[in-house]
C-alpha cells in the first residue's frame, strides 16, 4: 500500500502512515458473496415450506422439487421420504417474511 500523502510504501490496511502520520483512506469494502441459506419458505409453502426451501436453495422450480419429492417418497417405500421431510421441517429454520412494498404517493399512480 502506498501512502497518499508522502508516496512511501506502508503496510496494507494501515489507518495512518508510519512516516508522515497522514490518515489513509479506508480500503474499499470487499464484495459480499451472495450466500444462500437452506431455509423453509415463508411464502411459498404447501405443508411446511420444505420443498420450496430446497427449490430456492437449488435454484429450481418449487413444483418440480415437490414432484421429485413425491416420486422419491413412493419409490423408496414411503417412510424414508416422510421421515426426511419431518426431519427437514424440524431442522430447517423458517425464512423471514419479505418486507411489504412501500405504498406509492397518490400523484405517482400508474394509469
């Protein structure tokens, strides 16, 4: 890192220059990676939101995940699919409800 005032090399991340004492600009914030969390859906749920939560996490359509879950459940002797659903229901946290849209002022209504 180079001091903006005296142009000398200083340790990266320094708040002040060791040579001239000038305050250094804060480093640019690191880009936040879009972290995805496995959570039950709060808005798109049929029973508990487990399938919709898996769909959101995997980037798939919730209907497709539901169909696959039902097929998996029937082709694996029914109990494993039901047990996994119940365990997922208990373990996965509920996603927060989305914020409601802000009301528009009366003059800005679309026609």
